[in-house]
C-alpha cells in the first residue's frame, strides 16, 4: 500500500505510513506541521483517512501536544560494545539469493507481535542482499535464529527457539568483536531490552514516541 510522505489538510501537514495496513492493520502518522490549536483536527483527518484505507489501529508522533493521547510505545536507542563469549557463539550462514525469501519470512513471523516493527516485503530483499550482514544462526543443524548487522547497527535479531536469543546475539556480535554496536528497540519489548542490558548495552536516547489516536 502506498505511503503519503506529505498529506496536506487545512489544519497542517503530516506524513502517512500505510504499508503496514495489509500485514498488521496499523497506520502511522508523522506530524510535520500543525497550525496553532489545530493538532486535534489534523490528527482527526489523518486518522480518518487511514481508517478508510483499512487501518484498525492508528498511531501518531512528531508534536509535543500528542502527549495528551495514550502512549503506545517509545523507540529507544541503545549502544554497546560487541563482546561475544566464545562458548556461546554458534555457526553463521550468510543469506543468499536462494535463501533471502526464507530469511525475510522468518523475520516477519518473529517480529509480527513486536510494536513498531516494520514488515519486510519482497522488494526489500535487494536491500538485504546488497551488503553482507544478514545471517541464519545454526547449532548442529538446528536453526537458533536470524540476525542482521550492518555498518555497526543491529537491524534485526530474532530467536527461533525459546531461550536462544542470547546465543543468537553473541553469535552476531562475533562479526564485530570489540566494535561499537547501536540498535533501536520498542520500550514495550521488555524481554529484548533485558537481554541487551544483560550484555552491556545501555539506553542512550529516545528516538520517538508513538501515541494511540
């Protein structure tokens, strides 16, 4: 579904992200400019359009007055240093042209219940393959999980077995031992945050806040 980077109304301008509607039933509003005292009307028009497009849930960010709406989640930035423990490092198999669709499917299945996680589409496969960084993590023929580390940023991490997340993270960190790593995580994804903190990552900032409208 097509996004609208600029959705203009008499009350202001916003960007509408609609690509998640077919997958998650969600749409996202990024407020660009609201006329004084007109935020509510701008949000209302944007939300109405999103719901007509099929959205069941609509979230907005980008304006201080949105704090009057219920908080959905905050997107946190965390940073740490790759310090893998050798005994927890499994085997890495790079994603290839033949396996990228399967990797994308596994990523979408794992992230389907994570707030604000973007769904990867077939057109994203070229980006996944463009540079080395996306991997399957195996141990003696068992798929432990998947990961995507590129230019010092952990773009995706998912365990395929319960309790395997730590090994998957240690294995991905082995690609950049001793180097800084940054990542983004939803504040509601407490399980992931606890894992990152246990391995020395700290929250350095808040990228955005999304509110239910």
